[in-house]
């Protein structure tokens, strides 16, 4: 906790990214009146003006929690694996420089302006817990820039009248047990008291920092907890709700106002283990779905749980399908009062709102990523020329900038949004 407080103090007093951030004095002037925040009322979200708010938007996946497939990798999927890959190619110092440039360029104000221009009203921001510790992550080992990065997005969302959901996509110890949580193949968070304490401490610090920020719609505690691969799944599932309650209690020590979003085990799909739905007035639930039929019958369990709990239900992730399927499912969600954010906003080429046109040299990076490199000899034998690898990384940074991305127009319209002029 001392480390978290130290990082927070450093970030508040000294860190600047050239984007608009809030000082302690400025934040103290923000209203603490709960009427300035999105409120839960039965199965609906209510805006400060009293009108109903229906979530429509996208996810800033890959920016603060890199995933291999968005770079074209199949084997190197988790953030630490991707960092190892780049470090093998160009060395740890150049890898750290790459991550700094990646964070500076992958998502900028131009991206947020474009999202708003489509008619979206919400952005979900996945992040790695290490952005709030002194652990090695994305080129830093201390003075992590989690608050500064989120501050930038808050500012850009405020300029565009967008709401922001903060999603801890990678939790201490790992909550899922797969590549998406940067874990070690098992949801150790469910069994580690130390990891659970760090999890709660980080959320308390985040909530304390943003307690007066109405641009933030809410805090999504953990993404897709407990994958389907484990024989002791029922035992793990039973540990999830107590963990939720511990984290909610930590947040409420400092922030009484923001909505808290609760996900279900097995890829945010199995709500049966969640028995208590009424321990906080600002709770809502979040589900995910990829594939299957785009019909109300296909998500009947989500609808039934929503009706039983009398809480809002929100589809935090959906996408990677045909335009026709997506358009049909959007209608299903709208007809059944389930807001949604598509996954992801940006990645390699297609199946997103704006596609990155990968540089020709990038195929050499992919070739190395897919080849054998479990031993030092394999790394030496397999990696491409260092200079060529650096060219590929440099060109990727250029290509990922919004000005060089290509809007996927039919994808955007399938989301129920409009294609703006770029």
C-alpha cells in the first residue's frame, strides 16, 4: 500500500504527458454531489438530468493491456510474452522505448474524437494492474503512468461528452487463468490473500483519485474471471462473490458515488454463482458474448438474471463476427435494454472500428514470434536482423496513429453507429 500511495503522490505532483490532467486542487473543486454521477435505478442507468442512459460504444483494447492477436501473433499472446519477444528482437532498452512510443501513439485525442463522432456515448478502458505498482510493465519499473494515461482519456472524453468505464483487465495473480489476464495459467487471485489485498488496495487508490470525476461512469472490478478449463471450477466460482464484496467495500471507503460493474465467471457468462445482488445500491452487471445465435433466446440467461436482480445488464464485449450478425445482435440488445461496447476499437487490419495497416517488415516479427524460442540457442537462431526488427517496430508506431488507420465502415454501421468523415 505504501508503494501505491508513493506512486500516486508522484503522479499527482509531477507527472505530465502533455495532456490535460487534474491537480489535487482542481479535483477538490469537482462536485461530490451524487446527483452529478450516473445512477442505478432498477434495470436502468440514469443520467444527472434524470434521463435514461443506454450504453453504446467501444473498448480501447490492446493499448494498456497488449494482446498478441491484435499484433498478428498466435503464440505470444500475453503482455509479458510480447515484451519478451520485443526484448529478444531489439534488447530491453529499445523495448522500453517502443512501449513508451506505443502508449503515446496508439490512442490519442484524435481517436477519442473519432469515436465520439460515430455517435458512441461510452468507452471501456481495459488496463493492467501493474500500471499502479512498481512492477516491470510496458517499459517502466517504477513511477508507472496509469493515472496519467487515464487522466488523458478522461480529459478527451470530457471534451466529447463521453462516459468512461475503467476495466481492470489484468488483476494481481490473474483472475482468468489465460492470456487475457497476463497470468500463469491459473486464476491465482482467487486463492491468494496477498494478491487479493493488492487488488483491493489498487481499486481503493483509483477510486480515491477519481471519486469526484463524473466523466467516469463506473469501475469494472475484474474482466472475465475464472475460465472454463479448471476441474475445480465450482470451488473457484464460490470464491468470486466474496472477492467482489471485499473490493466494493474498499472502494466505498473513499467513493460513495460511482457505479461498480460486476462480471460473472466463465468469460462473464455464468451468473448462477452470483447469489447476492443487492449489497450496494450502485451495482450493475456485465456480460460478454462472441458467437452463437444473435437472438434473445441465446442470451436468455443474461436477461433472466437481469430481471431477477433488477439491476442493469451491460454487454461489455461483443464483436469479431460478420457485419450481419453484429447488426442483428445490436437489435437484440437494444430490444432487451442491454447496453454494449464492441471489442476492440483498433487492431491489426480488420474486425474493429479502425484498422492498422501493418508495415511489410512486420511479417519478420510475426515469423519470429511464431517460431521456436524456448532456449537461448533457439532465440539466437530464429530472430531476424536487429536493424530490420527496429525498422518494423518504428513503422508500426507510425502506422498505428489514427491519421494512418483505415476506418472499417461496415463494421461501424453494424454497431448501430455512423461513419463520420475522417
